[in-house]
């Protein structure tokens, strides 16, 4: 009498676990960090460590899950059952990439420009790290504009602009570091006069309505 063929349920369960464990822990670590810290890089350390551990474990669980599916298929598992679990395993790849991209929220710098000078600002160009450049909107008296960016390198904030017939320029207003988020306010107080204040990035300050 031939020996019974091993059942495929166990390797299928192993593959399912290899897919769901990093998916669930990765989601917990990212959304836990985001809700706790509001996107700040210096808070939610426990969730950051959990995310790093999950990322490392995922690189081991992925090939383990694929191997378990091969065993299950050889043991007679239906193609549909194997395909469903393979899709779960592969789904971890774009999900991990999405979470990694999402951590860039911790690097978004916020620059608010306020015109208290009493004169319109027709031109204003903000330059950060000598790489990021933006033409800010013209600002009338008491108007404000907010600029958000993720620096590609560390560096200082400069600006050039024009108030009526007066050219204005400011150099080395503040220093930006990658993943050290700041909220900066550039306030024009008179013709050719301004001051700058900077504070640690506030939670959720990357949101467009903040």
C-alpha cells in the first residue's frame, strides 16, 4: 500500500503567516508612529524600532513563504490556494515601499512667509539647500503663504525678492537638516526689513491646511 501523500495545509499556513505577519506589524508600526508623533522623526521610537525589525524580518519571511508554497504545490495544493497566498506575499513589497515613502513626512520642512511690511511683495524666490527653489505667490499687506518641501540635501535657506522698487535679499536665514524637521516663519516687517523665527517641526505641520 503506497504511503499517503503529505497534506498541503501546513505549508499553506506557513506561507499565510509569512505574508500576514510583516503586513500587520508593518501597518501597526507605521500608523502607530504617525498617530503618536504626528510625523515627527524624534518621537514614536518604539514604533520606529518595530518597523525596522519588521522590515528585516520580512526579507527572511518572504523567501520562506515562497518555499512553503512550492512545498504545498508539490503536495497537491490547489492552484487557487497557492495563488492567493502568493499574492499576499507579493503585496508586502509595494506596501513596504509605501510605508518607506510615508516616513518622508518626517523630513518635510515648513516655511511660512508673512507680509507685515505694509507694502506688497511682488516677487519672492525661496532657495533651500541651494537645490530647492520656489517662486512664492505675490503677497499683499498682511497676506501669508506657506511653502513645504523635502530637502534633497542639507543646507541653508536664502531668499531674493522685490517690494515695489526695492530689491530684498536674505542669506543664511536658517539651516535645514534631512529628517530634522523645522517650522520657519519669515516675517517682513518693513521695506527691506524682515526677521526669521524657527521652531522644531510641530506634529502634523506637513498637512496642507496647517
